[in-house]
C-alpha cells in the first residue's frame, strides 16, 4: 500500500500550483485541485502565508509571496555554481560574435533550468532558455550535454517513460541506439545543435560536474547562425569546455574565488 502524503508534502503541492499559466489561486480552487477539504486547504494557506511563501491579493486569491524573492537573492549571493561561473562567463562571452548569449543551466528533476545568462555585445534576440524556465532534456545542446551524462539507471528509466519522444528526437527506437548516441556526445566533450530550440541559433554546450563526478549542469553558447561560421565554432569549442572545467575548479576548490582569465585561454 502506498504511503499517504504527509502534510508537508501537501503544502509543497500547494506551492506547485502557482505557475506562469495560473499565478493566482483561491483556497477553494486549490482544495478542489488537491482533493483536500477546504478547512485543510485554509490551514495550508495560513502556514504558507505566515512564512511569506504566498500572499493574499484581491478577490480572495493568493499569489507567491516575498519570501520567494528573499530566497532568490540568497541563491544569487551564495550558490556555489553561480559564484564560480560569473567571472568565467564574463571572460568567455568576449570571444563570441555579436548577438551571442552565454547560458549557465542545471539539471532539475527531468528538465533543465537556466540559472544565469550573460549577453554579448550588440543587439540581442531573445533565447528560450530564460532564467527559471524549465526546458526539455531531449532538445538543444544545453540540455543534450546534460542528458548524455546522466547515470545509466536514470537513462533507462527515462527511456522506458519517454520512448516515443526519444525516437522523435532522433535518438533511435531502442535503448541501445539511445545509449550509443549519448556515448558519442560524451566522447566529443560538447554538443553542437542548430535551430533545435530557437530558429537562427546555434547551441554549443559543455557539461559541468559536481565534486563526485555526477552531472550538475552545462555551460553553453547560444550563437546567432548568421554571424557564426565553422571557424568560430572551432575556436569556441575548446573555450566552452575549458570554461566548464574552470567553473568546476572554482566551485570545488576555491568556492569564494573568482575565475582567472588566463586559465581559459586556449591555443587557437
């Protein structure tokens, strides 16, 4: 028999109701959605309001509260990967053509989330990997390089649950072909894609690992196709890989330090 959800699980479920598509909820609507009684939902809403995680607004509705902003500030200041990556990314973006964007993303459940962006010189066109937005694992260099380094058990589970989508993404219809395609990406050290997420963009991504060797996220360029040729890609490929390794070094060995630009210079 499956264990019944705890009250803590149900309060987390309340927070998960608040999305971009539906940012405001009433207690009654939340109770119906979560299949709990209205008094129970009121209790959860009261606790979350006291903590500042949700706030009342007009028409008896609630939205996410100021504590979310406070937590976001804390992440911006103290997250080890962000602290390590900022200086590296500022150095790297100068090597790309005008209109480029550099992305720092991390694995989040079975999706990928952008946590930081650095924009290059010149006019910018938007990229879909916006900070905080969940993106699929099966499309785009930023996501695929993370996918390629998932543990075998995670890959097996992913394939069993998403075989049709995996085949549609061009990875093959069998787990063996799926695994072989990912092994090729790992050997290459980075992934290059063209227009898989945003038309007119070329993605170039390298993996970032934690101190135990597990995949943590990725560092990637989103380049304008009209300003990117094979020679530029050849120059940027070793740089994005070196940048990812430098983020790991700073994150694991010098968490309070700043990236040294000299470490990122690769012979061209």
